C-alpha cells in the first residue's frame, strides 16, 4: 500500500479505559486539564483507530447519531476537515459555522450561542481569538467544548503532534524537541504538552516574542514533576545543545491574530529557519515538524518539508485520528459493543 506514514511504532500499550472514561462529558480547552495517563490513553486509542481505518476492519461507528458544531472566528483547513471527516468516519456528523455568517455577526453573544448550539448538538469545537471565549462557551454549554485554537493555545495540534513523535520514534521518553522561530499558541501548547509527557523541550526565540511567561512558568513547574528538561535561548542554541535535538519544530512567524513587520524582522528571524542545514547539526535521524500552514522560505524551507526528514505530512494526517480519539473519550460510550 502506498502510504506516507512512519511505521516505527508497531504496537501500542493497551488502552487505559478508566482514564478515558473519566473524560466523558468534559471540555478540552488545554492539555493541562488532563493527566499524563489520560493523554497517553488518548494516544493509545488514536493508534487503534488509525490502524483500524488504514489496515484493519475500518473505523468503528462509535459516534453514531452524534453531532459536532464547529464554530470558526478564523480560517482553517486542517482543523475543519480533520474534525469533519473524523466525525463522519465515526458515524457522526459535523456542522461548519463561520462565526461571521451566524447571528454573532449581529452581536448575539457567546453565552446565547453556547446555550443554543448545545441544545442541538453533542459537542462544540471552536476556533477563536480569546481563550476566555472558550471558557464562556464551556460555562454555558452543558455539552463538551473543544479548543480548535485560540490566540494562546492549540491543544488539539499538540496532542496530535506528540502522537506523531511517539509513532515515529517509538517512544516519547528521551526525545528532545526544539521549537525555533516566533513563539505563539502552537509553541506554548507544545511546551506544556512536552512537559506533561516527559519530553525535553528547547525554545529558541528572540526575547521580544517570548511574552507568555505565565504559560512558560507553568510548563517549567509541570516539567519538574515529569523530569522534562525545559530551556529557553534567545538565539539559536549552541552546537552542543543542537546535537541532542530529535525534532526541529516551527510555525509561521505571523499568526492569524498578529501583525509583524516581516521585512524588517527577516534578518533576525531567518536564523531560526528549519531546514536541512539545521537538521544536520541536530541528532542523527532528527526530523522537521510544522503544524501548517507554512510560508516556505520564511520559518521553514520547501526542500526540508518534502524530504525524508519531514514529519509534516503524517503530522497533518494524524490530527484526524487523535481528534477522533478525543471525540470518542468526550462523547462516546467506551463500553459499547462497537468499541471492543
Ligand atoms: N494546523 C492547523 O490547525 O491548521 P489549520 O489552520 O488549517 O486548521
Ligand atoms: N500560530 C498559527 C497556527 C495556525 C494553525 C496561528 O495562530 O495562526
């Protein structure tokens, strides 16, 4: 079979159903609201769903009759399609709602939107500007609310990316991830996720961009417990640090909610580009990652994205399987017959 997948991981630990059952009916606004055991159980379920879909008996209809409302204040390709195709695959249904095409454009508020949508659907996924919008949705929706990206965090992305890293390297313990470029929602969620799952994390970003000290402190506190190494450099790290890096991760310099003078910043930021030259200074077998969309020639170069040192495409595809696992945990019945 023609496939773009990494197959270093051959099998997964049995699914910790008890850990997943405790997620039922809850929101997913941040990975830190869940334990390491629960995140690992989601990975185990995602592994099973992926293998059933690609090589087994097909995706079980674990969400038959369930509907997900998806509200977007910002554009999306991956998040929208992976959630929609993921719901469909599980026997459910997803609705795309451009916030500007709803009554919110005429100033209906999030509270009333949450009360209304949760009356029709089984969960709400939202991509918003402010994290507190998600908190408002969660407060007024009795059904689970999922963070599909905010200005501060992108937890679905990172839950999935850690799955991709585990899949490729066969483990998370001992893996060292470096994020270089402009630090933002993806990078801060990555710091938190790495800290939770015991992955070493290096942040290489000019100090002027390292603004969310609260999240960084939280990641450091979590890392003390898990044993992850957390470090920040306001330049590219020295050779001896790079030598231990297994994953070089980056994201667009200018997020959807930002405005940067990229022409002026180019000489500074281009030093943080993820490319083959950087991978050559990292550990043997080091891989490039990017959440996408990418601006080729800025934070990443095009050749590394399509090289054998790229995890970018399995990374994008795995979003669907990991979010399916999340949806099953939050909305599904893990004790039903079709989940066996
Ligand atoms: N990575 C990601 O969330 O992509 P989209 O903006 O296309 O959803
Ligand atoms: N940091 C980017 C991620 C896009 C998926 C943004 O917020 O635009």
